[in-house]
C-alpha cells in the first residue's frame, strides 16, 4: 500500500497491478545515481521503460507541468534542486503519457491530513510504473505544533509530494496537499501547486468523499467529485 502512514496519503501506489511490465530487454536497474529499479512483483500498470539515469542528474531550475483535469486545471512547478531523481521520473512518466486518462483515486479529509492522491492508472491505489527509486526527503519542513514526539512536520497547503509504501519505494503515485497537513517527513516533496490548481482542489475537497452504505460521511476514500487527469503537459 502506498500512501501516507496509516492516515496514509492515498494508500496504494504500487501493489498488485495486472498490466504487462516494461519490455523484457530492459535492464533490471539503471546505473546512475537515482538507481531506478524494476519491481517484478509489482509490474507496471501501463507499459513504460525505466527513466534515463544520467551520471549527473539535472538538479537546477524548475519544470512547469499542467494537469488538465475534468474539474479544472492544476498547474505544478517541479523543483529539480529539491528532488532531482523524483522530478526526472515524474517528467519521464508524464512525457510517456503514463498519467493521461487516469483518475485521482483518493481524497483524505482528516483534520490533520487533507490531500488528493493521484498517479495510478488502475484507479485502485495499487498501480504503479513497475519500478521504484530512492527517497529525497525534506529537511526544512516546519515542526508540527503540539506534537509531543517532535517527529511530525507540516506539509504546507500547495505541496506536491510522493506517496510511498515505505522507504525507497517511490513510483508514480503522488499527492496534492489541499490544506496544511501533519506527517512524519517520510514523503519526498518535489514541487508546488499553482493558485489556479488550488482552486480546483478546493472544489474537489469541498465536495468531500464518496459516501458508502456503511459510512455516509467518510473522511477517506474516492472523491465525490470524480477527478480525472485527461492529459499532462510538460514544459521543460
């Protein structure tokens, strides 16, 4: 399960997908500093090769990305300095249309955790790209107030971060922080959400989570306003 702790920001990033993995002739892992590694037990939800992994990973500047969704645009700014391997992977997947025609499968609306999770072509929370790579964890997030453990940090509204299933299990799923959220700093931050995107996310969050017969007012589950990523545009 990929997500954020037990409040797991969107559970399921890379578990048990059903689609064919990348081409058999591809290496099992890249040799560059990011070390993208195939996950045979968690094959790709859509066929895609491993990202390029140059000896010098681009680590300067930003990349503008636009998620075109049925609920409105969500512009993103990816920060190469903050998380070069993550940005490199995200851009690779976007350019290979991995994210096109996918559904953001999980909205979390707890008082201390408010996020929308996307990036799984299966829409189940268990699909990924058939590879994993290392964490690039944040070090400058502010401490959460009134946290007796001193471990938790604030992921501010407008943060773009990776979901995961534990250390060094990043894949394709990511989460968009709709309001300041409290988490241990175990999730790579690799960019920010533009104001127009926050307006789109506010609309989705305001509608809440899809009710179920067992829970008419759930705080975690598929968003009531189905949010489909129709196409992702990258401007490097």
